[in-house]
C-alpha cells in the first residue's frame, strides 16, 4: 500500500505531513517502532518508522537518522511532537524535502501501539487480498493452458486484465503471439529497440523502459520488459506496451502469474523439442555412419523427416572456426558457458535461416559438426551456385548476429538414399581440406576429391618418390622451423601466391611470409613465380595427406 493510503486510517487521519511531501506515494510494506538510537540497522526498505523521538532528542541524531533512512529507501518517519521534541527543525525539513522523504507529525490522540496495530492489520489485509488475487489469476491462466488454450489466450486475457497490449517473445526473440489489440506496425520499433537491449544486457527483473525514437511521440513510448525465467534460464519475455493500471491490484501481480504459467509451458515445450531433436540426431547419426543398410528401414524411419527416394540429396557439414572461440580474461567456466550458448544459438539461427531457403532439408548435429541434408528435385550447376551463395549469406548473417564464423563443406549430389553416408564423408573431407589449408569462413566443394581418386590409382611408392623429390628437405620436416615453412608454403600456394593474403590467413606479418618463402625457394632450389613449379609443389602437398593415411 502507499503511504498516502495509510494516512487515511482512523488513527492516522489527524497526522500531518511536515516534510518530504513529494514522497507520499512511497510504498509501505511494514511498520516499525523506534526504541533505540541505533534503530537504522534494523530498518528495511519501504518501512515506516513510528517514534516519540525520546531517543533522538539530540538534533544531530535526528538529522543523521533522516538522512540514513532516506538513503536506505524507507517509506517515511512518523514522530509524536510536542512531547520530547517540540517541533521539527527547519534544516531537517529541508533535508527531508531534498530526498522526498516524508516526515509526519503524528496525532497525540492515539498511542503508538494502537497506530502500529491498525497499520499492520491494514497492510496484512492488503497483502492477503493481493495473494488471493494472485492465486485466482494463476488458477485462471493454468486452466487456460490445461484446456489447450495456448499462449494466445493467456496473452489476450492478460491484456484484458491490465488494459494494455501484450506481446510474448521466446528466448530467440521470435514473436510467439500478441494480444489482439496490439498494433504490429507500432510494435516494430519497440521490437528492434528490445532486440538491441537484450543483446547488450541481461534482464533478470522487469524493467520500465522508454523507447528512443526520432518522432516526438510514439504509440508505445512507455513499455515494460518482463523476463520469463525457468530453472535460472531465460525462456522468453513479456513486452507490456503502455502504462499499466495499479487498481484494484498492481498489474505486476497479473504479469507475474502469467509469466509463471508461461514459463512452465515453455519448459514443457523445450523438453518435447529436446526429445524430438535427440531422436532426430540419433537417427541421422546412424544414417551417415552407415548403420542403416536397407532402403526400407531408411524410408520408414526417414519419412518423418521428409526423406524421399525420388529426390537428389546433397550433404553439407559445418563447423565453427577455431578463431570464433571466445578468448578473454573471463573465468574459464564463464567462457565455456558463453561458447555453449553461441553453439546453441548458431544451431537455432542456422535452422531459421535455412527455413527461408529450403523446404526439403534436415539439420542435425554430429559431435561438434552441424550437418545438413538438402533434397532437390533436380540438382544442377545453377542450383549449386545458388547453394554456395546462400551459405555465404548465412555465414555473413551469423557473423553479424553472433560474432562467430562458420565454414562449410559441400558434397557431390547423389541419387540414392543409401549413398548418404558416402556424401557425408565427401562433405566432411571438403571441410577438412579447407581447414588443412588454414582457411576460415569458407564454403568448399568436394571437387578436389576427384583428383584424389585419380591419385589413388598410382602406386604408393611412386607417389612417395614424387613427394620427396618435389619437396626435398621439406618432405619430412624434423624441426619447428621447417614445419612453419611447410605450413607457409601450403597457405601461400592456396592463396594463389599472394603475400598479403597469406599473411592475413596466417595472422603473421607480411615480412615474415616473404622471409619464409625465400627460405623455401633456397631449400627447394626453385622459383615460386614459375607456374610449372608451383603446380608441382601443389600436387606434392596434395599427395601429403594421402601418404599419411595409407603409409
């Protein structure tokens, strides 16, 4: 209850506010009596203190008490004057006015005990009524959920109660639903304002916010952002569009109860989603690992996810680049939490962005890989070009949204569902080859594997002889310096012999690259400006992983 309402009680009616009149709307949660000069240590925020001023007749003690109570957020100070304290000194009145801290001259007609009892009784009655109201509202919202009404009916009912529009967002800031009276065009400005705020700050309690807008006035200039929490995790937000009513009960009670019911529903939906995702990931992991060997089993289990034996499929593997990891001075556990959050958000955003482009697609995780299988009625070069461009756009979007970079490996297409394990390996090899070349944020096709297939037809001894002849001392580096030279040479050739691009890819100074390339030329006895020589070296370096695998 507010202080101004408490002063309407019978024992307080003859009381007079002598200072801090701007604070009469202070909320009063409890009332206390003063019996010692050190009472300040026992007072709480929003508490009204009643006293005869017996223990604070000293001017300095009263001054300090008023200042400390104001700073502590107490509701006010009620003093029985004309007894131990004839009147409130002017400088104390001035102090109370500066803090908007109410000082009340209490009536001499009633003892403090009687005033205390009436005030506490009224507060208890108010709190009991509020609790009953909250229980009724909670029961009403729960009944809506149990009857299958869903989020829409809860939000509409909440809007009716608090008499302003309401919008529900999930933890990804997708609009789940909005009350029927919400102006979606006007909410657009609020949405982007909230979007920026949430990415900059954590909101654990509700906040009254003002929209920053170029226009003089905005329909939803004032609004409340109420976080929905469950098991200490962010599940969503209620956006209350406008100034809410406080009568007959504070609207925050209705908002709290709706948030509680919605949080439980979010938890249920999350559990269902996680179970469905786990089943999907297990099935597709079995599929790409080759554990499903018959087309009948593949189609029976895969029809849930839209697998069609008459479509052509491409497999794509995706992984966060190593330099996307968080590097900071924060505690390792906090860094790990942030990284887990980014991986989760990356999956969700990937799914959302891919939905905008492809109908027949499945996204799942395998280890630290995001794996995508896309179906096409007919796969062609133009579709492949569009696919690469789409993935590049997704890379850019994710970098802007999450500050992470992703790399993609794309397989050749296949026309037989049982070949999906092979296409997965192709996509994985394309991804690995990009990482071997020290690339980041790339989209790499499996084309180079065709050369590997050709090289496999050559006896390993001849391949090894060619490798050693071409790379000489760098064929088997026996110290750190030579390993750096080989890595620099590989990156240099991958970047079309461009010094600046090589330095940028390796995060080293261009002079370091120049020095290492000259050193390579000395050891190899060749000129790296000669295209025939660079082709020979590129082929030798391409043979390297093949030799490591089979020897």
